[in-house]
C-alpha cells in the first residue's frame, strides 16, 4: 500500500484502526513486554505518536525495543498496515504518563479516548488508550 498514515491534525478513525492492527501484531508476533499502548498528541509539533510503554526500555534500552518493533513490521504482510516505525515511540514504564494511566485506571482498560483528560495529576491534551495492563 503506497499510503502514509496522517499523523498531524486531529486523531482520525483511520489512525485508531491502524493502531489497533499494530497492537495486535505486536502482541501476536513478538515477545515484547508491553504495559500500555496509546496514541499521544504532541501539541507543539502537532504530531501524533503511538506510544509503546515497556519495562524493556529500562532493562534493555530503547534501541533494543525499536529493533523488536522493526522485526514486527518486517513480519506484517505487505499492504496490511500503513503505519511505520516512525509513527511509534517507546517509553519506559517509569514515565509519569504511564504511572498516571495505571493509577487512573485501576483495572485493565481498553479503547478509551483521552481528550483533555486529567490522569491523576497528569493532563493529557488528547490521546487514545488502546490498552493498559495492570497485572505485570
């Protein structure tokens, strides 16, 4: 597919669908320990990033996590996603936003729009939570 996912402006249904596919591929095609997946809007750059929060960022380094994600992208059949590694950012689970998500959502949560959302002391201008995993 010769398309690019538009990651500027508002969060679109296409971005949400593509992110859902990406989350499924990572969970099915890798052994990456992921605690949360969510779109997050960078207001200053007006860009969106699909955030992958993993403790492996702390233990193995972000480069190793990106390598695992690149391997996932390589395994996805051609034409099945328009996302690229450039649409993704990895963070450690120690980050304030991840801790705030875990505190705000006391149990496993999936599929929540986070527009102008207060998260236990952390304010998210705009985002979409695919998944927050509590028991890890």
